[in-house]
C-alpha cells in the first residue's frame, strides 16, 4: 500500500502524466456535454409536442394528463421489444443509467415510465417525486409519480396511463387512494395488476447505501423534520445524469489544471541543469 501511494504521488508530480490526464478529462467533458445536449434536446422536443396540444383554458391538471399520455404513447410499444434487455445495451444503460435510454427502450419498465414522466413534468416546473410502492409487503414492487399542483400532490401511474379522480372531480393523491382503495380500484384499466393496491409508498430507499444514507437521513430529519425528510425523492435529483457527470469532471479538471500550472511554474523556477526530468 505504501509503495502504491508513493507511485501515485510520483505520477501526479510528473508533467507528462498530468498533461495526459488533462487531455483525458477534457475529452470526457466533450463526451458528456454532447450526450447531455442530445438528451435535453429530446425532452425539449417532447415538451414542444405537448405544448402544441394544450388549449386556452386548460388547467394545470390538463397539462399533467397530457404529459402522461405522451409518456405512455412514446414508451408502451417499446417495452415489448426492449424490456428486460438491459445487459445488451452497454454502459449507457448500466453505469450511466441515462433517462434517454429509459425513453428510447423502456428497459426499466415502470421505473423508466416514471423517470421519463418526471423529466417532462419538471420541464413545466412541477415539483415531482417518484414513489416506490409497497406490493405484497415489499417496497419497490411498482414505481409511480406524484406531482404537486399547488394545493396537493396528485398520483400518476404512467405505466398504465392512469390517474384517479376523487368524488368531487379533482385528481386524487396517494393518501386518498390508499385510504379508499375499494372505491378507486374500479378506475383501474382491465390489464392493471391487482397487487398494486397502494398499501404504502416511500420516496427514497434510505438503506440503499449502508451507513451513508442512514446518516444522511438522520441529519436531514434533525434539520427539517421527519415528515419533510420522508417526502424527499433523491432519485429525482439524479435524472440528468450526463449533466451530473459533466460538472463532476469539470470540477476535477479545474483542480487538475491548476495543479498542472503550479507544477509547470515550479519546474521553470528550477535551475536549467535540473529541468531534464519534468517530475520530482
């Protein structure tokens, strides 16, 4: 271990190595920026097509439902072709897990539907959270979406192009559905899985990364309270994965570039007889 640390330290004091790393990170920046522009353009195009169907006098609920319709139409047929073929789609579907892959292949099934709908609704500035449904006593058996309309969170299931309507005509929230399932189950389509009974939902799996995520939950609970913490959907914050990678690499490249300049200045300040070796 000591030898490895010394080797790394020596490598990062070598101007040739630093020049190579700078070039590699700059190439990564261009790569992720190109993918980000493409993915963001896809969702801008979808939003434009939805905007073309919005009529004067349409409510915010209408925009929600039109967005869900568009999600279902775009993705439903592809599920039969690509669903379950994640291992054949390479690192973009595995390591990077981009929303563009969800849109184009629906390989994540209900999770893909929900992530794509979330991206679309966020382009309309709706607060959105992704809900992991408890099915037969286990969380994550089905994934749905909640969007905040200004007065309450409403439930949307893009996998079935499904919304629920309360007796007063307004869209229902998950609490409404869970508390009166015998009423709302009659609004489900014929192909609906009867196991999806809205037993309960969670918005973040706080045990997914041991130690780190439970600790983060405790800190958030202390700062903002248990109710608000339980309502946080971390998944929503990581949908624009190419943008995230771009800014992480930009931060690394900035630090590395500053270190490279610093090393170059130190080398130039050395006596000419010692400049033959660019590393020290």
